[in-house]
C-alpha cells in the first residue's frame, strides 16, 4: 500500500480506539506511528481496511499490526503453453517432423514399459 493509505489505516485505528497510541512521550508516539506505517506499507490497503473493519466489530481493544495487516495476494504463475501447442500442431502437419515425432514417441513408449498410452 502507499504511504498515504497506510496513514489512513493508522488514523482509522486511532479513530476507532481512543486509547490507541496514547502512552508515552510525543517522541515515543511518533516512533510507534513510524513503525506502524513502515509495517502497513507492506500490506494491501483494501484487504487491511476490510480486516480492520471486522476486527473493530469483534474487539474492544486496539489491534496490533499482525491483527489487521493483510499482505497482497501472491501472483500465481500461469504457464503459457500456446507456443508449445503451436509447435506440436506444426510438427503433426509437416510429414518430415511427424515421422520423427512418431519415432520418438515409440521410443518413449518402449522406455516407459507400457505406462504411456495415447
């Protein structure tokens, strides 16, 4: 999340919990805020706010960062087989490569001992 979004989350926690970050000197409060912002920037804004909403509904005490921070979902690798499919179709339509392909498949079937079938 962006710095301004992290600040919005921090302000929302402070608004929901009046006793949040009220202890210690002004310098201590600033340090607590800096650490919270540093940690919150690693998360997903929308999901963290959603979790804060749920947390504040169920809990009367202020959250820790771990209670509300939600990391962005990891992007899953989705392989792109389109080039492989195109190459196989090309091999099947070309008589020379089709013959070589069939020979290789026969060798593979023999090596697999009957496990590999069409």
